[in-house]
C-alpha cells in the first residue's frame, strides 16, 4: 500500500493540476498566472517522481483513486476532487499516470489537450490517439491496471447500489406526491434534498432531469438547488449543459434532450441560477479587463523594447510572451516590427546581469523557432556577427545556446556550398574556439561544438572544399584551405585520403602544410592512419606530420618505424624524434649508435652533435676505433660525421683517437685505414679542440 504521506502529496498535486487547467482556460499561455500555475503543478509532480516511478490517478465507479487506492467518502466530496473526477469522466479516462522523466513541453501539450472540448478531441481520434501522435511518452492513459484493496476499501458497483436512479427516482417521487399531504411533502422534500445534495454532479444531473409530476417534484427540484453550495451548483450547471449537448447529438434521445433543456432553464431561473449568471458576467467582465490590461502592458513592453530601453529586458513576462507575440505579428504582416524586435533581443545578449541575459537568450531562440524558414535564415544572416560574438563568450550549453548554435551550423553549411568561405569561417572559428580553445568551458559544450563541426563536415561539404583546394576553380583555394583548418579533425581524414593518393608533389606539399595548420586536432586521424602501414611515402609523410603537430607522448607511435624497411622513413623518424622527443632524444639516438646501420648512425651522430650531447662521446670514439674489414660510402660518412661532432663538442678525451685517424700508421701493422675525407675531418677536429683548449687557458 502506498505511503499516506505520498498520497496526500498526490492529492495536493491534483489540486495544482486543476489550477493550471483553469488558468489555461482563462488566460493566455504566456501570462504570468498561467506560467506560474503550470510550473507549480509540474514541480509538485516532479517532487513525487523523485521517489516514485509514476504518479497514478484512476476513476472507478465515479470515485477517484490515487495510486490505486480510493479516497475516503468525505474526501471524494471535496470540490477539487469532484472537479478532477469530472475531468477524467468527460474525457472517458479510466486511469492516468505521469512517468518519471516528463518534460515541461510534454506537460503543457497534455494540458492544452485537456482544455479543449471533449467532442473536439473525439473528432480528432480521441485523447489516447493524440497523446501517441504528439509523442507524450511520459503521460499514459487507460493502461490496464490491477488494483488490490482491503475489504473495507472496496468500492460498491452499480449492482450493489440500493437505487437505480433512472428507473426508480421519478416513479418514487410521483407516488409520494399522491400520498403525502402538503406539510409532509415539504418535510420529505427537504429531507431528500439534504441527502441528494451530497451526491456528485453526475447523480444530481440524472435526478434533476427526470420527468416528475406534481408539487413534490417541484419542491424537491428547488430544495436540492438551495442545498448546494455555489461551487457545486456551478459545476452542476455545466454538467447538465453537457448532458443536453450530448443528448442533442443522439437522435434517439430527443425526448431526453427536451427534459434536460427544461431542467437547465429552470436551474438558470432559480435564485442561485441568477446569482451564477451574475457571477459569470462579472467574471467575464473581469477577464476582459484583465486581458485588456495585459494587452496594454504587453504593448507597452514591446514599445519599450523597440525603443531600445534596457528595462524591457528585465520584464520576464514580456520575454516569455514574445514568441507567441511575434507569431501573431506575422499573421498581421508586421515583419518589419519583428525584425526590430530580433535586433533588440540580440543587443540584449550583452546585458551584464546573467539571469536577465538568460531570459533574453531564451526569448530570442524561441522567436527564431517561430519564424518562417526564409525569414529565419535572413535574420540569422543579419545577426550573425553578434550571435557569433555571444557564442564565443559562452561557457556552458543551455537550450537557447543549443538552438542558436544549430541555426548557425546550418548557415555555415549554406555559405560553404555557395563558396562564401570567408563568411563561413566566422562561424567555424567560433565553434573551433569552443571545441579546442584554452578558455574554461563545460565539457558538454565542447562536445556539442565538436558535433556541430562534424555535422558541417559531411561528405558533400568536404568534397566541395577539396575540389576548390585541388583545382582552384573559383580562385578561392586559400579560403577553402582556411575553412578546412577550422573544421579541424573532421577535415583531417579526407585530407589524408588525398595525401595518400595524390600524384603531384606540389599538391602533397600543400596538404602537408594544411594538416600542419590544423595542428594537434589532426592527431587522432594520424594515429589511426599510421597503423595501416605502407606505402612508404605515405608513412614518411605521416611521421613528418607527427613531428610538426605531435609531442613527446607520441614517441611510442613513431619509434617502431625506426626499423621500417625503407631508409627514407627511418630518416624521417629521426627528424620527428628530434622535433618532439624532448628529454628522451639523447637515449634514443644513443641506442641507435649501438643497433642501427651505418647510414642511420650517421644521421643520429649529426643530431647528437647538434644537441651537444657529451655523454655520447665514448660511444663515438669506440665506433671510430672499431676495425672494419671493408669500408663503404656509408661507413666513411659516419666516421666523418663523428669527427665533426667530436670537434664541435671540444672532446679532449678524443684527441688520441683523432690523432690516430688523422696520422695513421703506414703498413700492414696499422689498425685502420681511413679515407682522406675522414682524415681531413679528424685534422680539423683536432685543430678546433686544441684551439679551444688554448683559448680556455
């Protein structure tokens, strides 16, 4: 059984829902009264759904059930309960539940259905069908449920009721009228009226529209009406009116319609009926006055906004009303005024107060949503610089930001397709800044900006950009290139495809430069492609790009290619390590002196020398002194570079070795024979070391 506290909260929620429906019937959806009552009802529902999966109401035998449990007889008689039950009955709703996760828009759409006339809903396929059509997935009606109750909670069915009103009431009254005297008739009538007044409007409507004859029937009619309070009488009047409308539609119930019409007219002629009509007239007059005051206030607010008065932005109700207002303006051909309002709202995005700025952003985003397609596109074009500036300063993703960013994304695609690359670059630059910039932004905002860049860079857009990049047909190659830079990682993959297939050196050079300009954003694509392996020239270019846009963390990706089967790739790996290797360069290059071939060793020696790495001197000396059975061009180049490096490093410990190289012993007893170029390099190294030693003294 549901907790009593939860059931009481649900009952209060029902009252809040009633109030929201009432205000939506009386006032515009954008009015403060309506907005506040809707928000209050939604908050009440959400509060229950924090602990419960759903909030369930049901109707059983003209009784209201909350969470499958009936209210007490006393609670069933409360006006709020009766009104809510009438709502369920009018729409033939057996059960209704609100599910966890319901959005505000879903709730409002559902309430808008409930304020319509039941017959209108029926003509459109019924409430359940409309709920499915509008995708109100968190609002369920007439779902089969099974309710378990204690014996003392059971609700009597029609078969268990003591009276069948339609069959017994009128004959009973007519019979009593013939057997009772005048005084008895009055007493019996008042007694019956007191009892009947406690019944719900459905029962009372059935009673009062029965065909009775004689004085008792007239007295009972009047006494029942006298016994009702004003609220219940008003609900009864509307119930009887509905019964009349329903009977009129049924050709077989024309006689019933006349009886109901007669009862309805007599109720209106009664004292309570006249009082009700007076109240209705006063209420309508009040509503008319309120609507006029509201309209006057709204017009004043719009005029204030058009004049550029900042106080207009602080009018929360005005901001919430604007989307509906501009829709009406379009129907009246007032597009020019809408343009001015759009411009003013865009200016309001710079208001210093964050809460006011948020209201303005929501108003602008909602207004744009209401605009006709072409008018919206023209507005986005006109406001684009200011919107871009606003987006660039935002740090979090709100519904308003999301809507406006999507509109800008569509505009960027349109501009690119029309070869307006410079204009599109403004939007892409803002998205790029959000996605990759150093300013602090919420992660979901960065992710969303990335998603927008990815959406822009679809196949049609990238093909269009690559075509101009390759063939320069519109003489806008540089502009197309910058556009791809701001598309970042989402342009990198198509560019790498082109790099792999390109047959022109100049084109490959342009691609390499473009990917370098994209920067670290291209690294995911590079990491994926380098795993594919050959051809060698593509691998060399990938390694080259790692050297330009990578960092020390990418060494593990490129180091394995030191053993690639093409020296040109190996050489590029050394260059890459030299560029991004940081403190690891010395150990990597030193290891190469032990393991690699002479050609790669020579390159490593040159880089160690450029790095002034003195720890590599002993290994260089060892290589220089190592006896080889035969010389080669690569070996001679290695030895020459070692001599040069030792000289540059002022390696005094290498003097004996360099002397042996520069002045080798003749004959078969000599350890090594060195080429003339190596000997000359050793001689120059000795001169440099000795000169440095003298200078040092």
